[in-house]
C-alpha cells in the first residue's frame, strides 16, 4: 500500500485542507487507489491530548485517514537548548536577514516600529511580530555570506535532529511527505530526515503573504506548491527556486466559490448546513453589508466605524433603504461577542461568529466556509481591514472597501491601521485597483454610497485579484492538489518517470 504523510503545519493549513473538498478527495483516493493517508496532528508542535483524541476519531472514522503524533516537546537539557537556539535565534535571525537582503516593505515597517518609542497606552496595539530586535541582524544585516552560514547551520543535521520524527518516519515508511508550511522551522527537520531516508517530499507555501515576510523556504524540495502566479514569481525572484519545480495549485479554501447555485443548494442539504438566510433572518430584498472585523489590536477603532455606519443606516443616509449589516468575527478573536454586543440594539445588525481556530473541528469550519460563500453571493458590499477577505470578496465579484483609519481612536502613526498596509503582499493586491481605501468617515460614506449605486465599479480590478491571488483555473484547487499527490506517488514508487 502506498503511503502519503501530510504535515499541515498549523490550523490555517488544516482548515484549507480538511474543511474543504480536499478532504473528500483524500478519502476517495485512499479507497479507490489503495493509498494510506496519514495526517500528523494539526500543528507543528504537540496539541493537547484531548484535542488529539477528538480529531483522531473524526479523521479515522469519517475520512479513512490515519491521525498520528509526530513530535513532542524536547525533554533533555541539550534537546531543549538546541530547540531554543533553533527557534528563538537562528530562525528569527534568518528571517530578519532574508527580509533585509530583499528590501521588503514589510521589513522596513517592522524596523520603523522597533525604533519608535511606543507610548504605554499604545502598546496594546503591538503585534507579536512587530518588534524585531536589531541583534538578529548583527553584524552586517545585508551580508549574503553571513546569511548562507546561518542557513547552513540552521538546516544542518545538528539542528534537525528529532528522535520522534526520526522513529516515526522509519516506522510509517511514507512514500511521499507533504509539508503544509515550508518556512516553519520544524519543517526543516522533516525535510532533512526525509532526505536521509530518501523519501519524496513536496512543500506548500502556507498562505499568500508569507514569501515576503516569513524568511527563507526550504531549499531542495521535489516540488513547491503555491496559490497563484504572484507567489510563483516571488519563489523564483526572492527564494531562487527553479521554475520547473513550482506548481500553481490554488487554495482549497476558495473551491466553494466555483460552485453554481444548484451545487451550493446540494452542499447545504448534504452537509445539513443551516441556510444563512434563515439563520440571520435575511429578507429577499434587503441589501447586505458584510463587515469582516479583526482582532482588537489589528482592527483598531472598528467599533466606532461600525457605530457610524449603523447610525447612517438608521437615518437613511445611504441610497438603499433596507440594509442589513453582518458583523463577522476573526477566527482568532475571543473578544468578538463582548466588543460588538452593543450593536444588537440595531434591528438591522447580525453577529456572525466564526469557529475559533484554537479549537479546530473540520465540520464546523466546512459549515463556516459554505455559509460565507452563500452570504458573499448575496452581499452588496464588503468592508474589511488589511485581510485575505478581500480575495474572498473578489471571488464573488463583491465590491470591497478597505478600512485605513482608526475611527475616533488616536494611536501612534507607526501602529496605525494605515501603516499596516505598508506590506509587500497587500500593496500588490491594491495595485490591481479592485478595492477602495477609506481613510476617514467622510471617504467611507462616499465609497459606500458609490458602490451601492453601482456595484459594477472596479469589477475589472476584482477580476484581476481573483485571477492573481485566489489562483482560479478550470479545475478546483482540491483536484489540482490531488493530481500532484497521485503523480508524485507514481514517481516515488517507480510507476513512471516524470516528463522532462
């Protein structure tokens, strides 16, 4: 029996793979092609035993997928020391230097924030990734020679040793390993050990913003999988990966947007998804505004912005007189219900809580994906901060307004919402002119009115975002990834040689 081992890397990749049509494809090939599918947890680090046991039951009983543990926390002093040096210094130093060498906009923003004396009241708006101490780049941060030395040390056998991974690879004997995140430090250990045992290994770039901020990818994979042509270009230009090894496979999270209305109806019935029109009491003639909220330290001042929009709706300031506004939570925001509870007083406001990523259950995220798809098809306008949700909106040709101010909250300019658009991946998205940027209450109102009057404005730009970021093609992403798995398995097991 051929074996495929998938190491998702984190819950973001797990959601994309196991809450999308991809999971059905894995089940299908496990039965039809007699392939053993093995999934190694849902994080690069160990998950709690209770979570592991629950997911093991779901994967093995429902999807014919073996669910295993492949890593545990280091035990001895030497192991802990090596783990600490690898993750807390070497990996961060490599990321800092890689970003410096390539002059990424994102890196300049990090350095600006690091060099700013942040007021005590503003520190609550700092992200974990905002502060990058200069010693990570000391000395000569742009030195390619020092970078190469650090990369060789980081990816060496010494820093790639892991008894648990080693023993499990020997016991499981996979023919193909798929890495869900090829910039994660633990993935370098998987790679080194796979090469030791001559196991074919493919790697997925976790998401669209990582190639210009998360440091170097693993060199030497058999294949590299990306969402879209822009990521392919970034892998070639910045990471020096051979074009012949890169495949655009899209992202399964966008597959539901390819469905027609009949297929969506079948999905809702098959998976027993509560129709969002009934769940949120949506009238057929109501215009929907979809506000994708963020975590408090990222969506600064969202409460005051939403309050402004709600008051305008109540006063009839917008052209559509029957408007429903749906407030959607960020999957990592555990403050959503508390922060936006006050808006329930408006009869036209609905709160839409997404499943928390801290408690991953595949079926809940699938239901969430389907609901978002159905709602976006009916939505007249999406409002969000710097977010992947702009890509989702473009998939359904829904007008997008990006928030670029903090409402009535005052904050240091370096930590401002506006400054957070100074990142490479989002600057590229904005360059397609498929979304408008609101930097004040006045401009926000003008844009809402403009889009409600004519939702075809910026359609060409949205189509470009769809094509260049969602990576749409004739085949769904789940099908393209499945094809790559089957082809690589055939090559790995001597079925045939790949074409030159």
